[in-house]
């Protein structure tokens, strides 16, 4: 069985994560992918943001791009841990993938991670020609906390007057600090993620206990709080039956639809949070195929997810 990481003990969780990284087999890709490591200037004099840029080899001169934000409950994850995912996404979608090493909580609470992610998105647009990328076909996406950051980035970009991502991939997104949905209340001991993990990660991300659920939480921290989701990029939202985050993802997707945002929704029966990591399972293979196909469509069509 897959056990959830101890988000109430971040040093222990990071030690387990390091063991997982050391045990991960090297992943091969269907086509060769070039990899570059860069430092991107942060927002408003903030620290530089490390990124990895994955470019599929080939003759195409103007590709789409995906700014990819890794998961990890806002506290875990790294460029190294997501290296295989970044390379595979580039190979299977044909897009340039910009993997973001954003700052992590609790050492760097909100808005540090979002600021870093937004800085990298703006940099990708500004450097489109140098990256060989069509500036009108740059999307954003991520899983879990990365999905929540992607949704927040789209809100922030819209409210600042653009540029706006052409597409948003929200995989099992963490969107709501209030933890009040039926799935969040029900799934207290599920594989991959439990309600208690949601409590710990939001406390870390927002800056300490006593803040989650309060009136002062920003919509850019918890996008489910946004009262206006109109004018956002087309979306692909996926979630799993036995995931505490299930209902907040479905509710956000419905609100996007009601606001006129083209949105595709996928719910996988029998699956749990991050269960696609069990690569041999047929449902895992289907989840990955669906995600890759949605990203290809969204980026190819300038953001139409359907």
C-alpha cells in the first residue's frame, strides 16, 4: 500500500523523499530531449528561480510550451524529483517544458512559491523567441499543489492584465484551505493523501497554524475562494475518486464552466491521490495518456481543452 508522507514532520518527510529519489530508476523518453538548467530572475528583486528547460529534438522551429509546477503539498518536491516527468512531458507532447524550482514552505510561505512561478511564466513569454516557442501557445500546469499554483497563477495573470496562459492543466489540484468538502471530511485515512495532510500543508503554506479557513486568506493562495473565475484560460481538470481533494477540484471545474471557460473534467473511479505513480496499473496508464493528450490539444489549439 502507498502511505502518505508525514506532512506534520517536514524534515522526516524530506528524508523519505530523498530515499525515494535515490531509488527511482532512470526514465527513458520516446524521443531525445535536450535539458538546460537556468536561473530566472525573481519578481521585484526576489531571489532567482532555478528552472530546467526540456526541449524535444527535431526540426520544429516554433513549439508550444508548458510551464510545469511540481506537486508536494507546497513543502516537498524538486527539480530532481520531477526530472523524469519534465522530460517525458516534453517528449510526449512535443512542447518545451519549463520545470520550476519554486521556493517551498514552511521556510518560504505564500506568496513565495506563487511569485516564483509567475516570474518564470513571464520570463517564458518574454524569452519565447530564444526558447523557440510561440508566445501565444504557452500554458501552465501541475499536479496537486502544482495544480493549485497553476490555478492561482492564471488568476494572478488575469488580474494583472496579462499575458495570460493559453491553457491550464489542473491535476488533482489543492485549491481550498477551508477543507469543508464532503470528500475532504470523509477521506481521513486514504492512500497518498489524508485530511490531516491537508491541514498540515495549508498551515505550512499560509504561514502557520490558525490562518487556514480564516477570512484573510487570499484567493491567490486558495483559488477556490475566488468569486470571479471568468476570463481564465481553458482548463483540463482531473481528480480521483478516493482523493480528499476530489470535490474541490470538481467544484472549481464547474465554476469555470458556469463562467464560460472551456473546461474538460476527468474523474477516475477507484483511483486515489497520485496513484498514477503506480505505473503498472492500467488506470495509471490511462490517466497519463489522457493528461498528455489534453495538454497536446490545449497547447496546439491555443488553449482549447475540448
